[in-house]
C-alpha cells in the first residue's frame, strides 16, 4: 500500500517504533523522529486516594494507562462498581491487558468531544458522581470543564508528562531527508510545535510544503496557523492500521497538478 513512500513518524517511543514497523511492512520507508518524550510521574498519594473513591475513571490515552499501572503496582484496589471509560480502542485494549474492563468508549472520532457525546456521560448520568480523569500533565481541559458543568465532581490523576526531546537525540539529516519526504505524520498539536522547535528555521518552509497527516480537525486547523500549505489529511482514529490506510487512500486519490 505504501511502497516507496518516505514517511516521517513523530510519535513518542515505543509507539514510534510500532508505527515505523507497520509502515515498513507495507513497503513504506519510515523516518523515525520522536517529537515527544513520555515520562511517568511519581506516585501522587492524594490522586491515588481520589482514584480509589471514584465512581468513574476516564483514561485518555495508552500512556495514561501505563502511568496508572506504574502508580498502582502495589495496590490497585478500586471502589466496587466503578465504571471505566476509555477514549478509544487502543486505550481500551491497554486497559484490558492490565485487567481493567471498560464500560464506556466512543464509537468513532476518538477524542474528548466524542467521549462527551456518549449517553453514559450525559448530565443525568454523571451528576454528583466522583470522576477522575487519568491523563498527562497539562493538555486540554474540555473533558473536565464540561463534566463539571454537568454536575460531576472531577479530579485529575496526571500519571505522565510529555517533554520536548533534546535535539541532540534526533538523528535526522534534515536537508536530505526533508527533500525526500512524501508525508509527515503528527498525532497532536504538541508534536507539531515540538517538530518545528527541533527543526532549524531555515528548513520550515520546506516542511510546510509537505503533505501532513493528523488525527483531528483541531490539529488540522492548528497546522494551517503554523504555516503548513500542502494537503492535510485527517485519520479517523490513531491506530497504526487506520493511519496506514489513510495514507494509502491519499496516495491513490486524484490531486490537482502543481
């Protein structure tokens, strides 16, 4: 599906390696450039107490699950009847591998907006419930803010942080690699911002002219504000298979000549 395509992969490790492997299996030529580093945070006793008392736990990513497992290695006791929500299938799979079974997940468009549309998070369902959102430090507040307006008592458990990589750890020959690139993948606004910070400004215009794959219309709009001028395609979910299929569809679709 991807034979001969040079694709920049910016996901953090080990997700970066998995996507590179999947691209190579389809004949593509992956260029690994992790634009975010994931670091698990130290155990937070206050947040742990809130987790144990929660009526509903919402996991926002696979990394949130990894951080939760790290926090609860010695004691993973939860309230009887606690509900578990996952933002998407990959997060759901990570939870099930650790023995936690989800009862709430969106059917499509795996983001905060889609999760807030599920019937189980309607105002009548969450009012007065104690909810903990397991996530990375900083990030969007939409989920928390909306659930609070619906009457829920919401806290955060920030089980990991995202850092910009040291430029010395990025082994990319930018002048050569940029010229050869057919597609850039960026899974978040932060990835895009970090990528531009890592890359010398003299190469920005070249990058802005490359096709870009993102995971949401929000990131698509953000990329335009940064200066990306070429096609920006949106994958429907963050799975490796969907990303590959989206790039393959883009390759086969007719495009105006330049």
